[in-house]
C-alpha cells in the first residue's frame, strides 16, 4: 500500500492536464495576441507620417491588454481569464467606436467631395482598416477566451474533487507541476524572441547616441538560452536563468527611464511583463526542486 501511495505521489496531479482542445485554444489565443501586437506595431510605425487629427491612439489599449492575454494563455486561473475576456470586450468596443468615427469621415468625403478629401480618404481609410483588423481579432479572441474559461472552470471542479478524494492519504505531487512550468517558460521565451529582435535593433541604433543601450541588447540571448534548456531544466540551469533575468530586468528598468514613449519604450514594457512571469515560474520550480531534494534526504 505504501509503495502504491509513493507511485501516486509521483505520477498524479490533483489538477487535470490540458486536453488537445484546450492546448489548441491556448495556441489560438496566442496567435490573436501576436496579431494584435503586430497591428499596433504597424500603427505606431506609420502614425508619425499622418498629419490629420485622429483618435486611433486609443488602440494602444492593446499594449496593456495583450501581455495579460499572454499570461492567460499559459496560466490556469479561471478568474484572470474572465478578466481578460471582459477587457477584450472593452477593447472591441473601443476599436469599434474608433472604426466607426473613421468610416463616417470616409463616407462624408465620398458623399460631399472637397479639395482636402484625397488626404482624408487616405488617412481615415488607413485608420479604418487598422480598426477593422483589430475588431475582427478582438471578436475571435473574446470567443476563444470564453471557450478557455469554460474549460478551466471544469478543471477547477475536477481538481476540487481530486483534492477531497485524496487529501487524507496523499500530499500533492510536484513532478508534473515542474514539467508544466518548464513548458510555460518555453512559451514565454518563444513569444519574446520576435519582439526581442526588433527591440535589439532599436537599442543598437540608440546605442550609437547613448552607450547605456548596449546593456539592453543582450536580452534576446537570454530567451534563446531559455528555449534551449527548457526541456532539460535542473537546479543549475534554473538558477542561471533566474540570475540572468533578474539582472536583465534591472537593466531594462534603467534603460526604460531613459526612453521616450516610442516603439522601443512599449517593447521594453512588454519585456518587463514577460520577465516577471519568467522569474515567477523559475523561482517556483527552484522551490519545488529544493523541496523534493529535502524529502529525498
């Protein structure tokens, strides 16, 4: 009986693992998040070349929302998923309002042409396309968050049943939790590599003016290292990763204070959020492994 309990401690987790459908939903949520960030990056890149007044800057709400969506796509919190879904609905409402204002301006020019209509059609038409792209993605993202929330609610119910069933005889195992956290770390690193390339290029350009930006360039190599060891993490690799990310976070914060509110500034904020997640999951795994080592001793 004791042998059976030891095996159960190692092989079973109270919380059910993700099914294929849940994994697919999480991946689609990440695709939506990346698409929205890409549209925002395009908006930030082209906005200085437009002279007319507009309200499309409200789309920058996605800079706050999408990191939260990324967290939801790797977390197992039903509550936070509901919050992200509500914010996604809010973003869809904002984007729809901005899209409608730009569409009205385009239609007015078509109905009553004036000398300045060519410029208005070009600018407002562009902002309408940006808003339309975000609206379509917002709707898809909201539906996928709703699907994920229902799946997580079912996992909550199963976890509660498992805890009630086994709490008198078994303690919660840790091995599967470590593997899950490693996989989440890999996903975060992969997510940060693409914006990391853009961020590094911008920092190299700025480093020609101020040397402090050279310190921020190497962050992308941390993500490459994190991906390379994500399948074989042990205490040594975890400590190395934790120390590097903490140092990078401090450097990134110092560099952030030197930046104007531009593309590099927004990417730096994204890095700060991603690093905080990496620190959380890395520290959790170190704690789990230390606990396991103490039990074995």
